[in-house]
């Protein structure tokens, strides 16, 4: 069980604010920008601000210059093919940008503002790190444990090399999932707050359809642990879901966008290859780019052995497994031109959550004195794995050369066998 004398709430908030400031600064100053699928996020935000409902008609010149990349037409109007949730969340930041720089809106008609996009993406990803710090500290009231775990989350995973590099779905999605995790952790001592997890979870689905997995698993968790509050959970979820469904019906004639079509992610003859590749491929493997996450496996074992943590730990573990199985069904499982394990980035908070349980298992009240050597060795090993993970993602955030791997000497989409070429991994470019 957690230590019963945590820092005062105000102190935790102050440290979390410091975490945000440091992480945001590093993210914003990291030079790599990867605006591709996300290129219409800010244009869509401005369309919403101007009352145009996300239609991109006003941005015809820049859309045409990109060959109508990622554009679909609904009722004769051009729109991004990707979910609108990110653009909705980014609307306040885009409004501020347009007020600070009046020419910002004019420039949108002719180009994609990659730097502004990266800064806004960095805000969302840094917020996720700050909330994650509060989450870990709530369960393990130690600045060292919470700070170290957050360091791994922010810089030893795709949060740095992928989620903060462009305003695509991953950063905002992870933020919503971490908020939901925080609410459910709080509900262990204050059960009445549990239904409020519906709000970030519903928002997560509006951001990215892969959120269906944590919604289903955590909904089942709520049904088991907080059964009497399920109706409140559903009611709160409807506050987000119903307006979104109505918006889709009005703008495109269907309650669900085409991006959410289950048939989009069909079975593939490469499922076995994808299952292995998403874990250990030299270009997309989770444990290759974040080897520290191997300790999530042992952390999970420790967590499920503790009665107070068991049910929530099983839920979080199930989310990771089901997500891995689901994304491995996608024929294009490497997700095009990207860096590292982008497909697994949506479940990073659930994986990193298990890391501090290793500390609890080795240094907890039931640890034997003879385990001092084991603790030392474990600490050194964890430090080495964490440093290696940070180095891997620093390569993707600080250097552009690893990203060129996707296109040279031949596009990975045309030669997927390159995904397994250990002679030329992206991180060594």
C-alpha cells in the first residue's frame, strides 16, 4: 500500500508544474518536426474557430499543393480524413496564436505551420508528463520514484521522439488516458469520482479509435469494482459522445467517420510478423527503442501480487495486450514513415505505470536484508536500460537523419523487409 504521508497537495502541484516546464522546454527546443498525417490539424482548428465546422474550403491552395494528401470530401467540402478531436483540443492554442500573430491565419492558406504545430504538440505531451507525475506520486509518495518514472515516460519513450514532434493523435490521446488513470487511482480512496473517468475516455475515442480498447477494459473494470456507478459513467460519456455523433451526422452524413470503420483494420497474412515486429523489430520494436519497458513485465507481476493493486493492474495489463494484438492486425503495421514503435505509443502510460512496482518489490517493507545486493544490481540495470531508452529517443527527437531511413535507399512502404534489417537500423543513421 502507498505510504500514508505524501507531500502536501500544493507541493505536488508545484513539482508537477516544474515537470511540465522542464519537459515542455526540452520538447519545444528539440529540432525534429514530423508533420505529415497531422498537417491539417491547425487548419481544422481555425475552421472551427471561424464557425466553418472543420471544412477546409478556405485552404484550397495549400491543400492542392500537397496533392490533396489526407483529404476527404463530405457533402462537397474538403476535410481532413483524420479524427477531429485533436483539432478541437488545439482550438484555444490556435486562437491565441492568431491573436498574438494576426498574419498567422493568413499564412495558413499557403503553408503548414510545422513549428507552431510542434509547440502545441509539445504542450499536450508535457501536460501528459505532468499529470503522469501526479499519478505515480499518488501511488508511490516519493519524489525520487515519481520523478524517475516520469523521466522515463517523458524521455525514454515515443513521447519525445513521436508524440511531441507533430500534432497528430498520440500526444492528446495519451493525455486523456493519463487523466483517466489518475481518476481511477483516486477512486480507490474516493469511489465517487470513478464515473468521471468517462469524460477523458470518451474524449480519447474522439481523438483516436484505438481508445476503444481502454474504454472497453476500463468500463468492465468499473462494472466489477464500482458497479453502482456505471449509469453515471455512461451519462458522463454521453456528454462527449452525443455531440460528436451529431456533428458527424450533420457534416458527413454518418454518425461515425470513415476513419472509424472497423473494416479499415482488417486481418493480414503478416499478423505473426507484426506481433513480433511491434516488439523487437530494429525499426519499430517497442523493446528495442525502450528497453527499460522490459521491466514493466516484472512490475506487472509484482503489482498483481498485491491485493490492493491487483484488479487495476490486470486492467492496465489487459489494455496493453489487447492493443498490441489489435494494432498487429493492421497490414501496414509499421505505420508508414515514422520513428520507432509508434503503433505502441498509445499504451505507454499503462506500461510505464508498472515500472515503480519493481522498486516496491525490492525495497518494500517485506524485503529481506539479504536482498541489498539484489536491489543494487536491479538499480544499476534499470539505470542502464533507462539511459539506453533515452538515448534511442533522443536520436529521433534531435536528429533528422534517423527519419530519412524511411525513404532511403528505398521507401519502407515499398520494401517492408527493411523493417528487419539490423545492418541499417534508423537509430544508427
